[in-house]
């Protein structure tokens, strides 16, 4: 059997581009390579591996069965090489290069202004890339190396993930203007047992947290919960329309309620139900020290928000 030659990164990059775009011209433009050079690199890779990767016709390009299998491997190799280069750059010069930050939707609009200002002022050489996704997608991205740091609600309880707590924040009851609990600062949790509650759609961690609060308050399992909103802004407008009440984290309160005079708030009696927000990273990541320092600086910057900052962890 003919021995397999070692493919080059340029060949893998060319093949991965063609596998993604299924078009030589588009693939060449995507990686900044001429079309003849791209075609030559893919042909050289086929020769090196001893397999046909593409089915070429006059009208289109298709992956062969072998090409479909090896395209996944090629992408994994290129991702790993990219991560290696990023880690090496981070070691040479901390807080430079790319930092891929994942954020949940119920945190992003309220904390990102502070995060972006901090990065701009303190880490101007850092290329921050923000991805807003739900928790499960963020964790998948962290595990796969697609994301570096997550900003989300904890605890997660996920092996291989280290949580760097930032702050705790209370939940606030948001109601229509004429609601009998409006304006109170001593709302008992037990009030949640009978209220018409509006929550986010399935998949949002804030929905699960709110249901946990209701369960702790003694609300019956299966009690009616209206779920029609994909985001907090829509949820608040439903409340203003008199369809029910909802729970908002304190950091979201000003943004989401200040634009509508038909809303009132109620604050829970101590101890109020709350959630904890943290940075999450891969345990043992090469940039863990850098991420821990970033968490400490960010923790201090968030002190202007209506939250209770978590103490900084002791130094090792």
C-alpha cells in the first residue's frame, strides 16, 4: 500500500474552505488564495492522502464520501492549530489577540456596556469577540474551543469548567401599574404562589431560576405559567399589557422598565431571591491566570451596578 504523505496546513486550509463553500471561487476568496493555487492545493492533498476528496463537475463541487469524513478532521486540525497559536501569543503578551466571550441573553444587554468600556480603556490590544447564546450552546462552545470565556448565571455543575464568581443580584417583581403589590419593599416570597406569572421560553436559564424561586415559595408544580416571550423586553411589554407579572434581575430593571409608565415594581423581603453571575472558563486553560485577572478587574468595574460583589478568591 502506498504510504500516506504528511499534508501541509495550506492544503488542509484549502480543502476545508472548499468543503465549507462547495465552490472554488468562493473558497479561494474566503482564505485569500488564488483559485488555481487553491485547486492545486486540494489536488496535492488528494495525492498525499491517496483518496479522492471531491467530485468535480462542470456545474458544481461535491464532497466524496471520504471527503465528508476527512473534512471534519481537517477542520479539527485547523482549529487546534489556531488555538495553539492563540495560546502562544497570549503567553508572550497577555491581554492581546482574540478573546471570544460568550454571554447569555439575560446578561448581555445590561453588563456588556461595562465589559466593553473596560476592555477598550484597559486592554486596547485585546480583540474582544462577543457571542450571545443560551447557556447550553455556550457550554458546548467552551468545551469545543469555539469560545474562551463565558459570562452567565451559575452554578453550572459542569465537569471541566471553572467558575469565577462576580456578583449576586436580587430578583424584582415587575407588575402592571394598578397591581396590589406595586411599590412594596417587603413582598413575601409566598405571594408567588398565586400570581399569574410570565416567563421566558424554554432554554433560558432565567426561566429555570424563576421556576426554582417559585418552587421554593411553595408554588404548586404545574401551576399555570404563561410562556410567550423569547426576550426580557417582550416579557415586560406583556406585563405592561396586563397579562401577568414577571421576575427581573436587578441589573435589567432600569433598562427594561424605564420606558413604560404602566409598570410598577415590588421588592422582596430579605432574604430576597437572587442569582449569581460569574465568568466560566475551561479548567486548566493555558490562559487561566489571565482570565482570573480579568475576572478580578471586571468584578471591580461592576460595583457601580445594583449588585453585591463576590469576594475575590484567595491567591494560590
